[in-house]
């Protein structure tokens, strides 16, 4: 049976791993010195060797041949791990086994010693897919695992792994593989597979792979299914990389403010069954490449494009301003978002391109809008000896009364002034003006700016007055006779104060009544308020404090029950007992 190239040429030894030399060296050193940890976390983008290194590490720690840090690959254990006949190395796909029951089963299995190997190795791929309960079940066994258990976790989304798991693992970050390393590996595999591949084709495959060697081998496998002689044209055809000159034509029309030509190009592409959303994505990537190509040294940031396209981007970027590229990315991104909501894709793309061909509106503030009506501002600028003699904030007119101006303290030293105003740089006035005529005039040294650290005069900002505590009760408690509750007349004032302090509590009591029985204020607020106030001690204390402020007396609070209802209930019980006695039932009254 034919095996895909990325499976057939998966590295079996550490020395075959491409582009991860630092990680490989660290793992080999741990095996050689016997300092093998109990938990490892491999993270990085797809196709960079995370699972491959995990399998090689599992074979290396169990291989009986310790002459090298690499597994020998010929012993029974190495071969058994490769073909899956040895069950001491378990690979789990967390995407499909993400429940807590799966992790509980794994945890129970760790209690048993390995049957053939020295270590039981659990490789959990895509570990970020585990549920919260599954992570919690995995946490304890990872914290204190048996000495014969090793966990290797692999993930592409490290931010989804809880910090409690991260802190218990040795973390290794797998970076994207360099294009040159991918091209060399592709050329080597093509040679071993009796394929002829040009250097340009190998370089194009490495750029399209975007740092993932597995993607590169998949592209090579696709091209090998067509012909044994692989060049750049074959790679473009099989990888779906067509001539994208239409992107340059659209951006050129947008740059020339020719909306009709840009929309005509879109119409022709639609006739060729080009998906509008896909076209919008390509335009966003196109303008991104133009933005990067315009940066100094931005050539190294371009990836996944052919060499001739790279030269075209570098040439076009000299003509298209970076601001235009950034604006295009934002408008096209907004159009993409609207397309996902179900609106017409073609219309959204056309609207975005039409907006790009228009000159962006810029808000211009007229100078007279920031200048007071009086012409003293211009005079101050001409008489000032330094360009920053007057602070820009002084453009707003500041009105002050004559008494305030005379009472303002004048700074004695230049250090009291702002850094941009010194005594030598003050505007010179030829004739003193009255206080009423200086509205809009530049602030002088004797007038401290509002943001200066100067004492504020009481006339300008009055001190907030605190409510004085009444020396005697404003509303004394009503007189009560024979313990019968009487209406509490000061309840309205209590509610007024309560509304200023607790908006939620006043909502219960807006239509409430209150009575006084000589020692407590009985509140008739309904069943909802009664249930609320029974469990909220803070609200009880607040009501008591406000009652004390209004009446001058400290008293308790309680619920108010209609006396008629209570007596009606008593009368009904007595009547019932009398009726039972009349019917011959023995009724015994207990006086205790």
C-alpha cells in the first residue's frame, strides 16, 4: 500500500529532525545524563516536529542500547513502538478523547508498571482540546506521577492550556522551519524517490509551506502524482497558485482613483467564478505585502510568494504609500466582516473598493474657531519674544471677576511659572486695561494657570459644605399610649435620606408605611421587603442610622402586621373550637 511522503519520511532519529537543533540537543543531553523529567510540553505551529520528537524521545528512553542518545531503531522495543505492538507507549488524541472519563482511565492505568519497557510514556496530542474537568483529573497524576511514567503533551494553542499544567511541565517551543532547510529536505526526498525537481520548484514549495515541513511534503506528493519532472509551473498548477496579476491591476486602479476600472476587474473575475470572499482575502494579503515591501528591509518579511512576484511587490511598493495600504487593509477587513453576516459579498467588496478610490475626508479646524473674539491673541503672539511664550491652552478665554483677579497671589520667582513661561518672555502691554476689557487676553504671571500648583481661592472654587449634625431632633418620636402603634410621621424624611444613600433599598420602600409602638419602628413594606431585610444586616443598620439622624433616638425596626388580621385569625380559631365542642368533641384548654 502506498504511503504518503510525510509518513514515509517521518524522522526516526533525532539527527533526522529538521530545523529544531536546540530542542533536539536538550533532549539528547537529558537522555545521555539520565536526567529525564516526568512531564514535557511541546508547543508550536503545525508540521514542525512536535509529535515526531515525542515518539523519538519515547523510543530513546526505552531503547536498551545506551551507546547513543538516539534510539537504535533495530531492537525489538524500537520496532514494537513503531508498529504499535508495544502498549507501554500510548498516543492519545485529545481532540476526540477530551472527556474526564478518558483521563480517569489513563490515571488508573498509570498504577501498573510497564510490561516491556522501562517507562510508560503517554503522548497526548492537541492537549488544549481537553475539557476543564479532564485537565483537573490530569493535574494530580502529573504533579506526583509514579517513577515509571512520562507525560509528553503536544499543542498548537498554548494559551488554552491552564497555568497549573504549564507549571508542571518542561516546555519546548518549536519554531517555524526556515525556507532553506525545507527546500534542502524536499530536494533530498525527491532524489530518494527518483523525482527530478528544480531548485526554483523546491524554493517555491518551501515558501508555500510557510514553515511547516509536512505541508511541503504534501505539496511534493501532489506534484509527484502528475509527473516525475517537477518545475515551478507544475508546483503552481498543483498547489493552486495561479497568476495573480489581477491583484496588481486592482490595486493600480485604486491608486489612480479609477473606480470604474477596479469594479470592472471585479466583474470579470466574478464571471470566471472567482469567490468574492476569497478575492477579498487575497486583496488583504496583497496590500499587506505592499505594506511590508515598503518597509526598510521588508523583503525578508514577504513569504509564500514567487520570486517574480516578490520583485513586483518591491517595485509597486515604491509607488503606493504605506498609509494607503493600511487604509485598504482596514476597509477590506470591514467588508470581510460584513460578508460573514450574510450580506451580498460582491456589493460589500465593490463598496470597499469604491471607498478606496475616494479621497479620505480630513477634518480641518479653522484657526478662528480656537481664537477668542478679541484680537489680543494675535497681539500676544507678535509681542512675545519666544515662540512658546504663551501656553496653547490659553487660547480659551477665561473670565474672572475683578475681586478674584486682585486676590490672586502673584508668583515671586521665575520658578513659580510653567517651564515655557519665564519672566523675560511675558508679553508686554503698553497700556493697562480694565479687568472687564481683558476677556480673552493672554494670562499674565499674576494670574496662575488653572493647572498650576497654586492655592485655589475660596471665591473661585467654594469649599463643599458638609451637612451639620442637628443638635436636637428635627422630628421627635410620636407619643404612644397603651403600646398601640401610631403612624410614624417622620417616615417621609427617612425615605428621602435613604434614597440618597441606597438606590436599591429605596425601591422596596417607595410606597411603604411606618408605625411606632414606643420602642420600634414597624415598617409595612410588603412580603418582598420583609424577606430581603431579614437577611441583610447592613440594610437594617442603615435604616436605624437614618431614623436616629431624623429623630435623635436610637430604636429598633420590625415588620408591621395589621392588628385586624391577627384578631380575625384568633376569632376564627375560637369559633372553630366552640363548634367542635358543640358537636360533642372533647376540647381541653391548656392554660400553661
